[in-house]
């Protein structure tokens, strides 16, 4: 009976070690992926200019619509 418990403990320890090793490898891979990706720049002058132009055109259309209703 004690021999069976030792075998079971050894098997569980091996499975636990394998799972911990896989978790560590997955964490390392995700960390490497995050470090290798270039940062995403959200404040590009070109995109800001484009958004400003869209807002200006919408404002002008709203003003034209409002003034034509009077």
C-alpha cells in the first residue's frame, strides 16, 4: 500500500511540475511577444488633422442645416 502511495505521489509531482513548466513557458512567450511589438502611436499629426477636418465639415453641415430651417 505504501508503495502505491509513493508511486501516486511521484506521478502527481511529475504532472504538477510539467504543468508549472508549461505555464512558465507560456508566460515567457507572451512577455517576449509584448516586448517585440512596436508601441502603437495614437497621436499622429496626420490622424489628428484628419479628425479635425471631419469635425469641421460636420459642424459646417449642421450650421447649414440649422440656418436653412429658419
